[in-house]
């Protein structure tokens, strides 16, 4: 069995249903041999509709089923019977789904709220039966109207996660571990780079039942803003986050320079979207339980003039302070 691959950018083809045809029919029986027209109208075609679903966080299902069709409307019938209306095709999509023209990439709309709907292919109208054409001068109309065609459109769907907080850092900085401690998420955690291959959402619930959503963005690498690796795919998921947490590996286990890591992360964000560098943020010095971390933290403070929050996500140390800071930012006035 092939593994299911996370998809946050897909092309879909939306075909709405055609309207049913109106018909020509006349009422006849032995008591009324000259009965009038009674051809019914055709039913309307179904539409293809996107609907916001907060329980979804991927466009993977649409990657495997890009062709989405609604039902055609039924034809009318005698005795003024109206054709059946075609059933709409409802497509649940994650909150944060952006709809673009498939060719020009022009922005068309986006789904940001639960149950928000967007019609992406409108169903055709049902045609008129001949009973609609009866008049004082035309008692036995022979004409009817065919149903109109439904829309047939192609779109590019792109997911930008709707999260209050975005975790930013290099591979193996400990973002996934921190997300596990702070929220109900259960990302894969391991001691090698790129454990997280797709964005993961978790919900942090406080004692008063207020909640915020936190997104773990796969580790960035130098040049991500220019598309190195999967840079653009990663970076766009923090565009909607109003608060950023920079997770810095202060143990520098692979010989990295924590201060240089922080500067490079800021640089990648600025190149991708300068507005991101102006958002409220928290810098956390992770892996402070490691031997070299204290010395590296002192050097970090000296080089940057910043005073990050020391934590050890693996042990849970300092994580309650992060929760306090987030609560104060989002809920304290």
C-alpha cells in the first residue's frame, strides 16, 4: 500500500449539473378531449460547493479525486410534473483554503470559517415546459426549452493553515516535541532531521477552556524563501499566524551556531514576506538540559542582545511559562 502524501496545493475540476429539459405534453382524457398543455419544467442542475471543515487539515483527498461533479437535473414530464433538482456536490475543505484561477493563479476567494460555503461551479437552470408558454393567443403551445449547461471550471486550491501561533526553527530544533507538550497534537518525534514533513496543527486549551491553535512548520533551511527544498510550501503556512515562536537549538548538537540560526530564520521570513518580521514573537532557547547549552546561551545573548526563554521541551521545563505568555498575549487586555 502506498503511503498517503500530505497535499496543500491541488488542481481540481468542478463540473456542475446541467438543467433538465422542459417537455411538450397535453392533458387528454374522455371528459376533456381538448385539454390544455401540461408539460412540466426541468429540474435545476446541482452546484459544486466548497464548505469549511475545521476537522480537516489537508487537501490530500482532492489530490486523489480531482474531478468533482454534481448531479444533472431531471427532465420535466406531463401532468405539470417538475423534474428532479440535481443534488449539489459538497466538498469539505480545511479552513484556510485559498481558491485561485488554475491558469493565471489569480485570487478568487478563500474559506476561513466553519461551514462557510463557496460555489465554484453553478448548476444549470431547468428548461421550461410548454405549459409556461400558454397564453390567450396560444392555447396549445408546442414549444419548450432545454435546460442550460452547468459550469465546468478548473481551480487551483492552496492551503494556508489557520493557526494563532506558528513554530519556526531549523530541523531538529525541537518544534515537534514542544508542540506535543503544549497541545493535543501527536507529531512524529525522532532524533534526526526533517522528522516533520508536513505542517501539523495542535490545540492548546487553558484552564478557563479558552483555546488557541498552534502550527508546527517543517524545519526551514537556508534559501527556503527562494524555494530551496520545500521552502514556499512551508513558509506560507505561517502567513496567517499572528504570533511566532522561534525555537532555537541552544545545544547546537550538530555544530550549528544558535545566533546565526536565529539571524538566518529572520532573514528567510523577511525575504518571503517582510510583514512576518513585525509580528509579535517569542524566542525560546531549547535543549537547555544539554551540557553545552548554558555556554551557548550566554554567547547568544552577547551576540544578539536578546534574552530568550530557556526551556527543555523534552523534559517539559519552561513550557508552562510559554503557556502563560501566550495566554497573556491572546486573552489578557
